[in-house]
C-alpha cells in the first residue's frame, strides 16, 4: 500500500522541479552553485521516490503471495469447523460485496449452510419522525399478531430500530434447531412487511430458508459522516445486540480500509459495551480475515468469549488456540476392533 510519505516525496519533487524551471527561465545569471544544489536535491528526492516505489512493489508482491497461499490452504484450515451449522448474513448499507462473497465461501468450506442474506437499507438508519412513526406501526402490528413483548431499547433515538431488529432476529435466527420460532406470522411475511416499506431487501434467491444459529453482520465500507454519533453507527449497535441475544453466536465483519477510519462502525462497536456480546473481524475483505470469521464463530460455539480480531485495533489476529472440528462438529471416535478408525458422530 502506498503511504503518505510516498505522496509527500512526489509532491516535493514536483515543486522543486518547478522552482528550478522558473528560476532558469527568469534569469541567465543564476550562480552555478545554487543550480547545482537544486539539482542535487531533486536527484536525491527522485532516488528516494524510486526506492519507495520499489519497496511498495515488494510489499504488494509479498502480500499477494501470502494471500494466494491462504486461498490454497483455506479448505484444509476450515474443513468441518462449522459442520452442520447454519449462518445468515446481514449487510449494513454500503457493505462491501467482496466481504459478503468471501464470508459465504468460507462458511461453505467450513461445512455450514448459508440460509440467506438480508440487506438493511439506508431508510433503516433514518431517525426522522416519519420513519420512526412508520417503524413503530410495523413493529407493533407484528408484535401484537404474535403476542411478543417489544424491548424498550437502550437509546431513545434508535428504540424503534432496535425493536425492528428484535423482530427480524426472531424471524431469521434461533439458538437451536429445535426452536419453533414465530407462532402466528411466517418469517417470510415478517421480512416482507419491512421490505415493502423500504427498510430491507432479501437475497435474490428469496428470504432466508429458515432460522440460522449464527449471524454475520457486514459493516459499511466507509465511516458515516457524523462519526461515532451518526445514527448508522448507533443502529448497528442496536442490531448487533438483538442478534447476539437471538443467536448462538453473532459476528460483525468489516473491510480493512473502512474499519481503520475514525468513527467507523468497527471502531464504534469495539468501544461500546456491545463488544462483549459479539466477536468482530476488521479484515474480512482478505482471505485471512474470512478464515478468521469462521474460526471466531467456531471458538464461540466451543465456549470461548467474543473477541476482536484483525489488524486494526483488534485484540488478536485470530483465535488462539485455533478451534478444532471436534469442538463443534464431532465427538471423540472410539476404537473398533474391525477397523483402524471410526468416524465421529455428527453433532
């Protein structure tokens, strides 16, 4: 990645060259020593620029080689880590498509089933009076139909978004495969109520096929305009909190560039109390981060506490020790006199 120093050196070199041209064009009596000094400075800066470019190219080649290696190793690293589990992916407005695709691929390699994708729309983050009134109406209608008690919400500004997240969570998440879900309204009908009002869309293949035990929330690619206090960030906290309570494990995933920005969703999440409820991965646009997403979910299923992973303000690069398939998907094989090895029992 080309850093600020590279750009600074480039700008200085350009201005020096310009200064030399102006001086040469305005006088014929420039002393030879001054001209020589300017030329030496320009040459030195050019050499430093070339060295920086060479170093940057080397770093990029190294990163590319490491990513290629991880792509090759990914199937083996993830094999059966989430065997038999189900995952739903929820995207915030502005989420990067490559993160969604990478997480879905990693989950599939780990043996999990992705039940579907729900994309929250910009309207869901709107806290204006008209939007709040509309959300309140939909929330109350669904809650009364199913006899559900709506949460009060911790933040008055996003209370209706949190209630909506609570109801959406009951439609797409369950802590176990035996959980019955909504008694009166179908998950598809619930999601359709919010979709028709412009608050969300579902994947082209349709609404999630059934409640999932795990959730991955993908954050926006860029930080919102008002930073930590922006409604988009506050709504994310409410959604993550509700999903954590309705699932076996919830994880928030972001991309490297977006997560590193001041006031980003990732930085706000990690500075909040909600960080104790969900794991987070800030480099999920990279193969390493996508592997970490699966490992973090597997670690939580095995009893580990939620943690922050990645390369930008995270507590660790990835879970340590690494989760193993036996922790979530199999039991210890018993010796069999007639065979050399007996397959484990699926969870």
